[in-house]
C-alpha cells in the first residue's frame, strides 16, 4: 500500500509568504508624493518682535530716581543679552512737560552707563501681546527693551524617506540648511525687514568712477609682475 503525502499546507505557506513579499515590494515602490509634495511646506525665515518692560520710579515732583532704582535697572538688563542688537524706548509720565523731559534725560543717562542709546521712533507692536508704553503712575518712566528675533519655519522636515525613493523629488528637508544658516549669520534681524540708510560717501571719488567708466579709462596695471594668472603648459605640450 502506497502512502499519500499531503503538501497542501506547505504550498499554502509559500503562497502566503509570496503574497507578503509582493505587498512589501509594492509599498516600497509607492510614490512618495502620497506622503509629501514639494509645495507642502515652505522653508523660510520669519522675523518677530519681542519686548520686555521696566519702570523707573522717581521722587514726586523731581527728576531724581528713587533709591534702589539703579540696582533694579541693573537686574532688569542682566536678563537681556546686551551683546545682541537691542532697541530701547523711554517714556515718562507727568503733567509738567518739562518734568517729563528731565525724567527722560535721567533715564537715558542711566541706560548710557550700559552702552545703550535710546531710539526716538515708536516701538513696534509685539504680535499677540500688548505692553503699554505709558507709565502706571505720574512718578515713573517706562523702558521698553525689544529686539527682532529670526525664526525658521517648516524645519526640520524629514517626512520623505531618503532611501528607496523613485519619484526623483528633492528631499523634503531641502532649504532648511540655507534658512538655518541665514538665521545664525544675520547680525541684526531687522535687516530682513527693511534696508538701512546709506552712510556718508566720498562724492569726488564716486564721480571719478563714473567719469572713468564713461570715458573708457582703465586703471593702470602694476609695473612689476603680471595681472593675469599664468597657466603652465601640460606635459603633452597641448
């Protein structure tokens, strides 16, 4: 009598394994556009204004700061990094305009001890937060110390895998290096919002440059040495 061997279980196992491998392969080849598209997130630098508020108290009817105000101001400024660009605004409260001017001058003098120059233009508004530039009392002056901060939006972004990707799309993190480097290099973030006024220049020198350009005059080459790069011939003489 011949025994019959049933291989249906083994064949069923191989079929399930093949199906699983097929699904894994299909998912690996699925386009990454299903998870991410180049326009989904923009990498950019945004500039935000942040500000801190402090009040200096004066003796009634005078421009003399109350005892201990210099120490309080020092403590306030200790929490602010004075090495970075800082914009400071001062406003004093009093019915007498002359007294207001004197108190402002006193506050300016206190700040000059820390190398701080007060700005005359009004302070920008901080988004989502309102800090009053008016003193709470008639015998105080307000100091608003603010700065612009650079923030990088959309980074990091690693939604798109780096391996087994066949759509030829760029990395989802493309642009983050440039945005982060700019945020680290910028000396004054306000420069990203508006340009600075040009400083003084030598009008005579500028006019000479324009005149030479129009007349075709060329600057003289140095007498010694060559102004051009000398490239030696290759070994083959070509």
